[in-house]
C-alpha cells in the first residue's frame, strides 16, 4: 500500500516539528518545508494528498494559497493563520483552502481536521 503524502509548510521550526510529529502515522509519509518557496521544491514530482500550511511566512499569503490550489487541484489544503491577521476565513477559503485553523493551533484539532480530510470521499 502506498503511503499518503502530506506536506507540512511552516517557518517556525518548533511548530513545524510538532505538526510533523502529530501527523506522522504508519500509513502516511510527511514531508516538511520551512517556507512557501521550499514547499514547491519538496513536492515537485508527486502531488500531496493533503497540505498543512502556514500563510504568514516568507512567500506565503493568498497568492501562494491560490498557487497551491492551481498546482494541486485535488489536494486538501489546511491553511493556518494567526487570529489577528489581515486574512479572513472567507477570503482564505475563496483562495483554495479546504479548511482554516487559527493560531495558536491545538495538535488535537489539527489531527482531527487532517483525519477527517484524509477519510473524505474522493471526488
């Protein structure tokens, strides 16, 4: 059985490692990137089933999110942003996010969101 590819993009190294640890599972292969630019390099050859990404980092934002959605139309995208930011939930969802979480995130919430998206019917 091929492992489910998950990409975690977060510029805060400590949070990135927490996310990777929280999402690592026997049926998953988690790839990590430290910023938006590195994200596209890390998954150049294979589309991830799911992407968990910060939006407020070098190269991040709504344009980056729209590029992810364009390049990976069938990937679920979990966008994460700080509560007090210029990016509203509606705007983030309109630019391609499948789910939106606000920082500070709880790993239990991240796992539940990712598990639900990984188990959704494929359209």
